[in-house]
């Protein structure tokens, strides 16, 4: 049963990743800076996951783990913190569309990492699905035609965000198999918060804590950390090599649809074609796997 619903749940996690971009913009309209927003978002997710862990009464010492394994999983969780840090920094140099296209390079990066990790080459079907995703990403982001030069710094930062996101996709399904999924999610979230607190925490000292920052931080925590990490950690191990990264590409169509609904952003016809290509790639990869 779990294996059957795994693609749906991983897709749900990917879709949830497409929501925070619009929430970030809405928070910015209320004067919330990136630093406090990220800090309170990751703090809220770490707090919620800690409370869940305490209520469940499943201490790590009962799960046949070691301090070294716990440290490795927490270190892997910093990938999520790096993803958000690099991505928000990139937006100071390039548009959201350009940053989104660079972030979607995580699709082929994750497949490459998985192939190296598991010593298995991706199939032709998976390569074809990834190609569809990349073409659809360029169209869905509305990049064409390109009317202005691009910042090398922005491209580099957004590509680093893609690398970090690809690492997140891999580690959620490849590490900590002796841990139960919620304990693993808690450790990943805690590791991400520690990194974000180190990078963005000092910004909190330069101004007072606002209700808006805490409110938007809690809301984005649900969609940027708690829900996707839980979906990826629990269900990613049940997917075949290369399927998870393709499903993760649903983040971009989700961000476009949410931006249209919440922000009223215009969606061009070419963007809809790109969204359709991404969805076709997702359906194709899972249909072939089921056959």
C-alpha cells in the first residue's frame, strides 16, 4: 500500500515546495526581511518536529542508532538550509524565473548523484523524462525571449541552490534507514535550523521581533520544511531510481499556479505549455515504472 501511494505523496511534497515563493512575496509586502523570515520559518519547523518527537516517545537510543549516525543525518539536513539561503541570495541578482530554471537543474543533478551513489545508470525512459522536464521548465518560467543580460553571481548562487536541493532529494531516501521516518525528519529539520540560525540569526539583532515575521515564518514552515521533508523521508525510499527527481519538478508548475491564485501574476500561453510538458514527464515516468 505504501509503495502504491509513494509517487502521490512525493508529488505532494514537491507541490508544497512551490507554495513558499508566493508566501515570501506576500511577507515582503508587509515589510518582512528575508533573514527574519527564514529564521522563524526554520525555527518553527524544528520546534514542531521536536514536539512531535517528544509526544511520540520514540527516543533515538531505542532505534539502534549511534551518535555518529545522528550527526550525519543532521549534517545532511543542512542541505535544505543551504537551498533556501542560496536561492534567496540569488534573487538579489536575477529574476524569479531565471532562479527557478537554475533550481530545476536539481532534476538531472539528483539523477546523476543517485546513479553514482547506487552505481546504476539511469534508463533511457528516465533520461527522456528529464529532458522533457528541462524543456518544460524553460517554457514554464517564461524565459523566452531573453531580453537582458544575466548576472553570473545570480546564476552561480541559484545553481548552488540546485545542488543543495539535489542533495536533499538524495539524502532523504538514502540515509538513516535504521531511524523511523518522523525521527529522521526531526533530525533533518534540526540540522537545517542550526545552519539557518548561524547564517541569518545575526540579522535578528539589528531589529525588533515582529508579529508579521513570526506569522509568515510559521506559515512557510509548513510548506517549506514540515510537509515536504515528511513526504520525502517517508516515501522517497519506495521510488525507483530517477523517479523522485522527476516528481520534484512539480514544484515549478505549483509555484506558477499558486502565484496566479494568490498574487494575480499573469500566466502566458507558453508557460502553460511548459507546465503541461512537466506534468507529461511525471506521468510518463511513473506509468512506465508501473508497467
